[in-house]
């Protein structure tokens, strides 16, 4: 399962804690680059650091505008969002 999602970008809401964090970890472990869409930037950055140390690529964003920009960028870079 380590690279099933290689080359994919996952945007996880509520990724700073709880089920969102665990979901983000599982996606990163499967090879995805993970964007944590969070309300608390500090908590999101701490979660991203912990995830990067343990697994792989994770980024924190606390503004819907940023998440929309990521989605827009992904849409232009990829054929589809899965």
C-alpha cells in the first residue's frame, strides 16, 4: 500500500486532529501528498510536521481561499481530482 496513491494530492479537512489526522496519515502512508485544511493554522502546522517526520509530505492551510487555490492548481496540473 506504500505507493498506491503516488502522484495524487489529497485535501483533508479537519486534518489537524482526530479522524481527519488519521485519514491524512493513511493517505500519506499510501503515497499521496496531503494538504491539511484546518481552522487553526498552528495546530495544522504541528500536525503536518509530525506527519512529515513519520510518513511523508503534508502541508497545512487554514484559509478556504488557499484550499481553493490548491484545487485550482491541481485541476490545471492533473486531468481529474479522484
